[in-house]
C-alpha cells in the first residue's frame, strides 16, 4: 500500500511532456492577474530542472498590448492558429467590453471548436462568456463584476469562488487568484510536492482551492464579530431584488425589531433599513456603470418598484441621478478597482 507521501509525489502523465500556454492579452488587462499566472510556470520550470511549461503572448494585431497600469508588452503572435494541445488564458482588466472585439471572439470560438482549453483571468471570463464558451459551465469573475455578469449571461453557472475549473474551461476572480489556479494545474501535472515548492518560492503560504470564496468574510469587512449581525447582512446581500422587511429579518434571527435596530445603531451607526438601502444602491450603481440595462430594469433588479423612488433615493445617496451617472461614465464597461 502506498504511503501518503508516495501518492502526493507521484507524477501524472504530463510529467514527461511540455505544456504550452497562450496568454491572450486584451487592452487594459490587469498585470497582477497575468503575472500571477506566468510566474508559477517559470518557477515550476526551475524546480523541475527543465522546460515543462512554455508560453507565448498573443493579442489582436500581434504587436503590443498595454495593461491598465500603462506598461506595454511586446507580443509573440497575433490571432493565429494554435495547436489543440495549447491552453488559452484570456487576460482581462478594465473596459473589457471594449476590448472584447469581434476578431477576438471569432478566434476564441474557432480555437475552442478545435478542442483548445480556454480560461479567463480577471475579467477575461467576460470575454470567454461572450464567445459562448461558458454556457452551461461553472465560472467565476471578480466580485465587483458579478452583478452585471449575472444579468448578461444567464446560461453560465456563476460562483463566488476564487477560481473554477469545469472541464476544459477555467476562470479566476482576478488578483492573486491566478496563482491558485496555476498551482492547481501544476499539482495535477507534476504532483502536489512540486506545486507546494513553487508556492514556497512565491512566499505564498496559504494556497486556496476552488472551494474558497473571493471576498473577505462579513465580520472582517464590517469590522464587527457579531453572529446575528453577520447573519442579517448575509440575508440582505442575498435578497437585493426582493428586499426583506426589518421585522422579518429580526424574526429570522430570533430578535425583536427593536433589538435589531439597536444592534445596527451600535455597530454600524445606521438603521437596518438604511444599511439595506445602501447595499441596494451600491448594486444599482454597479449595474449602471457596467451594463447597458435600462434605468427602469436596474431599479427593478435592485428592489425598487418605482423608477421615481429609485431616482430620488439614488440622488440622495450619490448626489446625482441614475441618468446622469450613466451619462458621466460614457459607454458602460465592466471595471475593476485592482
């Protein structure tokens, strides 16, 4: 019988062959997600003592791609045919709608038909979904873009995971999530010991799995550790389109409405109603800035039965109307703050 160490160190079939990644760099891609994907491959080669992984940088035009921090990368290729054994990782960032051009979509569809594995890093999942390659698949995207993604791609099973692998489709939430995805791939190809060594080289002490969620816990986000308060906020976040009354929220956690009011006043300096309203308006602002949904549909998606009431609440909170908000942003595009 094999020991645990022997099982962990056993090298799969990929151990003796080279695997190639094609990084499709979209305009304004996020450098952190790209670096988090390519560096584990470089280090894995060093750990293994051979070129187990290779990569090429691709992009529309085949000359240069500029990331969101202004750094420019020389490309190795344009939208040319690749081999079916390659893995394409679409690197997205801000203004991903503008960067998702027809030539890019056609190239992804063509290569996917030939059996190529395709993934999206950061908002690259949006581009992969636009190509129709995530229909019926599980996927993830940065939490800031989840609302708009859900509205646009109903056939995608969106999760809040750090990364997702579903067959030959992959996606990450952005930021350092690329590291976790690549460590998962390296472990599958060459064993967990190699992946752990790569993580040590990266000073990456806590490897996340596809079961880990991307956002901080509610207590960490609000700076308060109170189980009933966290439970109520979780219910609020899960019921934006059909808001639950404060009285019902209180009943659901075994409190009176007055006790719930005192709890919110003490820890968050606002009423439950006010806090709930701010959550709904925050989602509304994301939808206005990231989608082409009508203002009326945005209002309905955020639990407002009346467009006039929505506009009044929005103006009181953001000092502008929903219509002006959209006008100042120009063409709506999913954006990231990282």
